[in-house]
C-alpha cells in the first residue's frame, strides 16, 4: 500500500475490496475536490485531474453511484497529471440530505466522515431547530456530531453560556464548543479534538465562519473569507465547492458550501437518535398508530401540557416527521411509476416481437 494513504484516512479493509474487485494494478486515491463531474484525486504524493470511466458512467443508476468528495477510488493515469477513475470503494459513511428542488432524491454532502463540526454563529444564524436537522443527518449516517457556536465575541459571556445551556438541554450527550476565532476564546479545546487519520466535515449556513475556522486550523490563510457586513452581521458566501484538506495536526477536514436547506429524507435511524426522549414518551401513547396531534391519551400532548416536553421541541419533531413522510411518499410514487413504465415497455417489446414472428 502507498504509505501516504494513511495520512488521508485509508483503512486496511479497503485493501481487501481492492483485491476482490481486481484493482491491484490501479493507484489508490481520495477525492479531495469535485467540480461538474471533474475530480481532483490525491494519492498522498501527488494530485490528479480525474474523470470517471465511460463504463462507470453508463452503469450508474443514480447520482449516488458517482464519486463524491471523501471517496476512495481506483485510479489509472493516462497522461501527465490526468487519470481515469475505474471504481469507487465501498463507503463507511455517507452524509446526505434531500436534494434541493428534486423531490424524492438525495444529495451527497461528503463520504467516509468520522466527525461533523456543525457550525452556527451566535447571532442571526442561531437556531436549535436547524441544529437538530444537522444532528439527524449525522446520526443517520453514523457520523459523530460536534456543535460549534461561533462568533461569541459578538455577545457577552453570560449570553454565550445561556446559548450553550439551551443547546445542551435539547441535545443530550452532544459536545458543544463556544468559540471566537477573532479573540481565540474557546479555541484550544477544539484543536485537541483533531485526531490523525480521522476525517471531519464542516457543516453550516453561509457566513457562520466555517472557512475562517478552516483557516485557523490550518494556521494560514488558504481559503478566502468574506467581509462581514456591519448591518446584517453575516459573512459573504465564499465557499462554492466541497474540498478536503489535510491539516498539520494530521486531521482531515472537508469544507462545504453553506446550506440554506437541510431537508429530511428517510432518516429513520437519525430521527430515533436525535429525538430519543420524545420517542420514548410516545411509547406511552394509548394507540400504537397515534398521530400525536389530537388523540385523547396521547403521551406527547400530555407531556407538553404538563411541562415535561418543550413545546418547541415537540413542534419541530412533528415537522421533521411530516417532511420524512413526504419524502418517503414521493419515493414510493416514483418506484410505482417506474414499475408501471417498465411493464409498459415490456408489453411494447413483446408486441413488436409478435409482429416479427
């Protein structure tokens, strides 16, 4: 194995896949940048401008079959600095959301992630509901979430403590760090989290300081950061693509463009983990198919009434459940439509064959 691959997070189990798939003669590399189906792939020693093999393109059944930032791929150089991607290794984790503007479809954010830094600024962006959305995506993907509240220099110390308390009250067991890259407050404990060979992903809206955090972790001004508007106190959107970088600490970090929408998919596992306490309460409902909206004897409604359950947490849980149900309903409709079209196509082919007999 290329010794530099361990610096990019390569696992020995992928060597087995390489052998089983007949890829022993190919280079191994990790996708560090994607732009319109062109990829930059790093082997640890050098970077290649890569595109996928035609056969891989034609056998793909969905966008999920294409490489994404974080993927390990089998690579074959064909001229200086250029290579073909022959295959994608199995992913140990896939961080994805509902595709914007495409009902019933998913969009991959990044792959082979160990930890996600969910970044929110303490000013206009702050929303526990949005944090719960990211949390659900992480849990559904088997990615460990870490919440970072940025720009605490914009508020006083007591306000910062109150926001941390609010987050922890809704998100038990999730680490929360309040930091300021401007003053350095809270920064040192965050840097101690980074482990050699582990992959971290930065998630959050535009202007929350993700690129600034990346700059600080790298110790140099690699990524351009936007100016802050004094009137609205938000950063300009400057990260336009996903990129994987290796830090001097040995940690591997993927920066992402800001996400305006964090749509739910069929996040059953994620919902169960994020809202574990609410779902435990729901087990006490009188009816197994309780909708938790108006039924007499609903444990969730009773918990809201007696102050045991935060009304906002209940409301957000119900909203995400509805989104999840809509996504699943759309997927079922698409599958039924595809099945009907398949039957129609088969009848047409059979009719043509009979005419030729």
